[in-house]
């Protein structure tokens, strides 16, 4: 159980480097909302300390002796599913591959490890680690949980997640657009493989990630899915049954091209502190597809996607939001729900069923 709202979040630092452990400890030491309750030099020691220290969040290295981060993560997910895990990994190709694997195994987020943590500019490095890591720790606090749970209950009381009314024939979805952030790789590893090979429309998605990571995410999803999954590129024409992942550091939007659409990439200013941003993609989906679109807002911190969903709803599109219980962080879905924009609030394991029902049954109904 995560620390209460008025208590510090209890953090355990797990890394085989004493220098790294000290640096992370210093980076977190000045924040009164965070309490570092201990450190460990490998996964085995960390597992032994968890009950004693009652940690809420683990900062977890991957390459460690005796028990590495992957082994520790598997044990954590089995024994302590409510403990949140932030991977501490390098932004090298190897580090990116390892991080994507860890996130798909159930790690909740990640932070890049400085290339040389003991180099000159140590204080500047600490500021950088602190600025990135502290918000990622605090996102797991159940702030305003009771209020948001009440919002979800009210929405579910009006629009029950299943069954739901099919949209009119004029609104048959010709595209599915997904916005997702913290907890995304694991959720997508469950969602995307659940779609059949015959899925009849394209899927476009924004997962908040830097360059390299998005390409590796697309490759991993394709390796476990029946659908083709690829990173989006400029001018690429959308095809049915293909998943397009927005590339890191680029906004991805859609443009009309005859009877279909093509991808357009740009490096405009970040929106909601994000590039790629869900809002950018969703606004373009609203413009190109109008009522013939299905938007899905899933687990993630912040409110990215809410304004884009509003544009989609103005055009008559259908919108699903992931429920609180199956979300790692219920920020993005709750923003959409709180704004009254969700047609249905669904647990993760019911999203693909609802999407299939909406897309496939609707197409059969209208002879599409």
C-alpha cells in the first residue's frame, strides 16, 4: 500500500555502485515528501529488505551481481505488485533495449543514468537527476484518490463500461488512436497482441518516450503481436491492421490524402511538456476522420490528450478511458473522465474486447 497522502514516499535505492547510490540519495535528500529508507547493492538484498523497510518505490538498476534487475523485477511483480519500480538505466542502445524489456515486464517508469556520475559538474548532475526523478516518484502518490474514484464511479453510473451502445452507422471507426504514458509498455504489451491479424483499421499511438526507445518499443510489440507494428515516419500512408508508434522527440499528426491519411512529423514546441504529445495526434485525428474515429486514453501522468479528446468529441468520435484499478498512474484517464469526455471507462483487459466490438461489429452492421 502506497504511503498516505500526508506521509513521505518511502524509497529504496538498488544499485551495485556505491557512487550511484550516494548520488541518488543526495538528489532526493532535500525533498520533504520523499524519504530514502535504505539502499541495496543487488536485487537479492533489496528483496530481503522490502518488508522491513516498507518501501513504496524502488529505484532499480539492471546490471548487478548475484541478482540483476530483471530477476528482482519478476519477484517484485509476483510478491509485491503494489510496489512501484523506476528503472535507472543508461541511454545507450544496450540500456534502451534493457529498459524496454524491464518496462514490458512490469517496471513502471525509468530515468536515464548520467554517463559519468563521478565526473566534474557533480552538483549540476545531481540537479538534473533530482529534477527528473522526483516528479516520477511523486506521480505514484494517490493524490486526491477518493475524489477521482468518485468521478470514475459517477461516469460509470451513467455510461457503464460493458455493455455499451454501439455508435450510429455514420460513426463507424476507421481509425483507432491511443494516448499512453507511465505504465504504457506493459499495458501495450497486453493490449496490442490481443488484436486479431484481420483488424480492419490502422492504429496510431503516442507513448511518451525519447528517441531509440520508441523504435525498440515498436519492434518489441511487433515481435509479440499478430499486427505489424512500426515507428511512424514522415509521409507514410496509413494501412489497415498496422500500428504506428510516434517517434521520440517528434510530434506525429495525420493529414488527408485521398481516401486515406499520411503521417506528418514535426519538432514543434512540446505540449504538456511532451514531444511527442497525445494532443497533437488526437487533434489531427479529429480533423481528418471526424466522427469515424475511436480514441483511447490510457495510464499516464498529467493531462496530455484531454484537449485532443475534446476535439474528437466535438466531431462525434467515440472515446474510451482506462479505469483507475488497472492504471499505473491515473492522471491522463482521470482528466478525460473529469471533463465528462469518456463514453466508457474500461479495465485494461476489456479494452480490446470493446474495440473489436465497436470496430468489427459496426463494420458488419453497415456492410463496411
